């Protein structure tokens, strides 16, 4: 596919293998075209590509990411065998937080690496002049950096609370600064960066650049950031602006968007890109840690991040999304027909994440069992429709209620696929009842997509939902993780550990 070829070239540049066609490639719009003495031609291009490359690291994809952004929810758990990564199960399933847990350090390090890379791009561009006077392609590069910085800080503030605000370049002692006094300082930066991204990122790219950040991605992240703070009016405005781009639509076949062929499709707003062939491994390890842990043809990964009974029971009768979300041990997969080994007995878990289950034909043709070619879907159009429905319902009033019902029905109608016997249309205008319906729809529509923990936290129901799901150790303090102890130690007293840890 064209975008995969472009992405491969991007990665080759970063690894130093790009030789004869470098000048022509870098001269293409919207990259390159820098004649200023302080930025050699092509230098900034590599830095922009470098930001994207950092998003392929473990802290954004692998078990280190999944432990923090998925295991803690009621819909998922560590998975695999009990003795495999038992410390991760204790920490993220049972909420016995330990500041020395390895996932914390990797997650922190990779997010700040992306932030520093974004800072460098922004500072290089700002050395040219104010953004309004910049070449349009340079404005786009700056907006890409702003998005990535906002994306990383939004992850950090949701998981750690107050963290150091590093919006400059530096090394060593320069970066050893204390946490901000209030998270509002971080959101001021996030909001400003997303405003810049919204203003300057393109609505769409030429085909060879598919996979790069867009105005829709910025509006989607902006919607999430406002929703986190219950700023319903601003969130609804951002969501409506995204919807108004008329670029995105719900694909008719829910399952298809999680296939190799469905990557970067009409419903995709932001995906972390992967590229893999038997001779060029530039893939990401997102499917690998979640793949079925078995033997032979069923050695598909580590078996981490598996669905729970809570998620399995959440789907309404006949909802086709259940089969597209949960893969069952001892049963045939519903799309390719291969029969899984049984549970209990051969496999350690009754359920697996169907959304990372790959086509056996792709495994054969690519000579790889572990799905390293699979993109990581970060923001989907259905997510934004449901956030718009939620924001509209919370604002209230007849017009907003009508809009909320319409957005919700778009998602449910796609899921039912013309089968009037399932997933009846929600018609209630009672705010509390509609709120429950929207929350339920988010759980089943976005199952195993790393949104559930943050949803129940921002709704304030985490303290009841998680203990009821068997995660009995959970308390309000567990909304925030401890800072990586290694970072606290090396700061020599500058960086203070979070309370209770």
C-alpha cells in the first residue's frame, strides 16, 4: 500500500539507510524547503520523522503501555498464566502500586523522549520567526510537534497528575526541574498546543503521506482533553468541528477496521503506523503482547491484556461487536475458522483480544506469528461521536438531547447492520437514563481499546465499578500512579514522589 511504502521510507531515513533518492524525497511538499542558515536543508525533516518514530516505542504500544492504560480497567486484566509477570498483575490488576515497577520507567522515559523531540522541532522552527510568518509547510511541521507534545502530556497528566513541564530543549541538569504546582499549568500547554495543531494541520494528506497527523486528529485529542475536565461546551464544539470536516464516516463492517486491510480507513482519525516484511522489521509490538499464548500455530504472543467476564457480559444479546472484540478459547474464530485450544487445559485464559487477532494468511505470507505489521488505533470516529453524545447530554436542553440521541444512534445503527431485531434505538430523553445508555455504548463499542479506565475515572464511578469487578484493593488514590522511583532518586530531591507512595 502507498502509505506503507512512504512509512518505510520514513523509517529508512531515520536509520541512516536512505542514500541515492534522499534529495528528491525530502524536496516533496510539505517537507523540506529550508534555506535558512541555521537549519540545513533536510535537517528538520529528519527531526519531524524522528518524533513519529518515537511513537513506535514500547511506552506507546507494548505491555508497558497496556499495563498502565488497559489492565487497570474492569474490562481487562493482565492475562497470560498467573506466574507470568505476576508483579504486573499485582500492581495493575490488584492495585498494589510499587514505584520501582519497570513499566512506569519505560512509559515515562518514552513519553518525555517524544516531548523533547517535539520541543526541538518547535524551537528550531521558532528560530526562523513567528508562526504566522512561516512557510505553510513549516507551520505544518510545527503543528505536528505541538500535537505530539500535547498527546504525551495528556497521557502523563491522566496517569501521574502533576509532572515536570518541560517545554524547552536541554540536557542533564537543565531537565531536572520540579513538578508543576497545579495540573492546570499542563493543560494550559496542552490547550495551546492543540489550538496550534487545529489551526495548521491539514484536513487530509496526499496519498503518499497517509498516516501523518491531521486537523481531525487534533480536534479528536482536543475533544478528549476537554471531556477529561468536564468542559462539555468546549468538548462538544471540538467534536462538532471534527464531524463538520465531513472526512470521517463509520465503516459498515465493524470488524473490518481492525484488519490489515482496514488500517487508516474512513473511521481512522489517528493510528501509530507499523511496517513489517520478513526482510525489513519496522513493526510495533502492540499485537505481540496481546496475542494468544499457546503452542505451534497458537503461539501468537504473550497472552497479556485479556478481556474479563465483565466485558463479556456487557454486550446486548446479538450485538455483533462481541464477536469482533472477544476471541474464545475452545471455539472457532468467527472470521477465519481456526479452532482455538481449550480452556481450562491447554490455554491459560478463556478470552483473548479479538481486535489484535490477525489473519492466518498474513502470518503465513509475512512469516511472522506476532502481528508486528498491525497499526495501533488511537482515535476512531465512533469514539468522537460518543463523546459528542455525552457532552450534548450533559449540557442538556431539547436541541442538545436531540443531537445526543442522533450521535448515539449512528453508532448503534452501524453495529446492528440493518438487523432490526437487535440493538433497539435509544429514545429516552431523561438525562440520567441517556447518560447510562451512552456510557454503556462506550464500553461495548470501544472494548479493549484503552479508553475504559479513563472513562470510569472521569465519570467518578471507578471507586464503585472496580471493587465490584473484583479489583477490591482499588481506592481513589489509585487514579494516579507513583512516579518512577528511578526518576525521583536521580533528581536528588528536586522531583517529589506522589502522595501515598
